[in-house]
């Protein structure tokens, strides 16, 4: 039994005890948060100067800086690369000069977007990351760490568009060609592929949203390519047409009586259901495919896919729009970052979509300043995801909300690794986490910076329908 104290004497003790308990609780909460926060797996990637086709995953904690405008990492011990230690200095220095020269020439062959020195530095690093991440056969490695060392059609599509928009058309075409090689007869891509093109058989079902992303990527590549080398680009478009045809037909077949697609797994990769994360890309893909059909002279398919896109657009408006565009066509499902996929460059952002995007950004905001994928996201609490944050920055940039876009872009810039790489996640402590770089984030950031300099091509939408 405790010692009795008069009431006047007990108050300070109660107050002190409460403060101690509050402090202890805060320390415990911080400790648990710190222990459960995802860690950074790698600091970035580097080019092996004597083997241009070898990509080096740089362990977390590694210091150093990249040789100017190149993927060669210089550390206190010299050029980074375990296999380089035994090389004579003359050979190593020659390799570094050659690799750096090739990287600079490649950058000069395209555009390095950005309005400030920091933005151009971010763009340079993102471009060089993508140059390393696109393998000679066109496979895009999402992240250079086990579990991420695969090619997702979704990520690959974004990378193809970013490279096309920055003038690297041949690399973009190689990505699209890889996607065509691995496309199954059904037209619906597997969730992810190994670098050699074999699907990863880990139990994940096919992810239908790729049938929207890939036609959008082809359309965006064509919009950039047709003015550069008309004859060659047209031949390449003809080569890609069967892939677009198969994907768009699969998208149209997936629509049910309510105009929405069948249940499928989307970029959350945690369930099979009807989501905005699938419906929105499919809408963009059908509209893009319809416009491509006009280009290649197939007006029958153009009309078919335009009608399918109209059905899907109505289905999205009635199924999702009535509830403010949540993740699923149910009021209780919460907001999802995929609302950004309904705006430009994929479609026109009307007042309802703008309101929904604004609400989503406020609800998805994490204490570290970034955004999570959705209000019902089942991942680690208080962790922001860079690709989703960048997607909103692109959306805001393209609808004229420049200050808000700049806010997200500044947050992304401030939460890179010590080597300047964009990580997949930022944990509750504000530290870069998971893998770095993430190809998807690199691609979206490049499109944001491009959009500040010129308007990204917009897919024809109602009121600007394909010429059928």
C-alpha cells in the first residue's frame, strides 16, 4: 500500500507521474517505430567502368560521389567496384575516362530537364540510373536488390515514356520490344518477369493494369518519335501494333456489364478486386490504342476501342465517382493514389477529379511529409512511398498547381540517399528506405521536370476523340 498524502500534496506527484508516464510512452513509441521502420537496403547503383554492361549495387552506408555526369562512383578508396582492386592504375584510369565520356555523350544525345541546378542534377542521376537499369534486351530492372530485381510491365512502361520524352527513343523502343516479346497470347502480362523474359511464377496472378500502361507507353513513344525520323518510327510503330492490338482487345474483353473491369491485382499486389488502380490505366490504354489504330489505318478497331473506353469512363464515373473516387467502387474503401491516373497526361481532370485528388493528398500525408499509396494501405505505418508522391507531383504540375507540385518535388529531393538516389520508401524517421534507386520513381520525376519545360502529350479524350 502506498503512503497517504494530503490532497494538496498529491497533485504535484500525480502531475509528475503523468509526465513521466507520457515521456516513457513517447520513448517507447519512438523506439518501436524506429525498430519497425524499414531500412535502406542499398545506397544506389554504379557503373563498373571496365565493364559497361555490369551494374554494381552499392551497399547502404557507402560514401562517395559520382564522377561528373556519369555512373562511375568514386569512393575514398578509388573507383567503386570489387573487381577493380587488382587492376593497374593506368588501365583503371583509362576505363574511368572512357565510361565517363560515353555517359556524357549519351546525356547530350537527349535532354536533361530541370529549371535549377539541383533539378538538373536530379534529372542527370535519374537518367543515368535508367541507362543502367535498361538491359541490352530491353528489360527494365525495377531495383537492383533481391525481390526487386525483376521487370514489371508497369514500371517498364513509365520508364519507356520518360526515356522517349527526354530524347532517348531507341532505348524506349527496346523496352517496348521486350514487352512485346514477353506478352502472352491472352494479351494480359504476368505481374513481373525475369531479366531473360521468363515470367516469375510465385503465385501472383496476372496484373491487368499493364494492358493499359503499355498502349499508353507506345502512344507516348510514338508522339515523341514521329517527328524525329518519320520513316523509321513508322516502321517501328507497325512492329509494335500487334502488341497494342492484343492488349487493347484484352482490355475491352475485361469489361463487365457495369463497364468496369473484372477483379484483378493492381500495383498494391495484395488482393484481387476491382480497383481504380486497374480501371484508370485501362481507360488511358484504350484511348491510346484507339488513336494508334487510326494511325495504322484500322478504323474498325479505333471505333471498337473508343466505344469500350466510353463504357469504362461511364463505369468509373458511376462506380467510383459517386463516392468521390475511392480505391474500390464502395464508399468505405478509402482513397488511393491512383486517382492521379485519371488526370493528365492520361485524361482531363474535371472538378470532381481535382477535388478527389486534393482530398487524397491530405488523407495520404505521412508525418515524414510524403504520401502513402492509400488510406487502407496495409504496409508499415508512417512510411511514405516515392513513386506515389511523384505521381501526385506530376498530376499537380499538369493541372497548373505549380506550387503544390514543387512542394512534392522538394520533398523527393530532400529524401534521397547520400548518393543522390531516389529510394522506394521514406520511413517514419525521415530516412531513405528499401531499395535505391527505384526505376519507377526515376521515371516519374523525369516526367515532372519535362512538364515544367513543355506540355506532355495528352491522350485524346471525350471532346478530343480519335479521328474515326
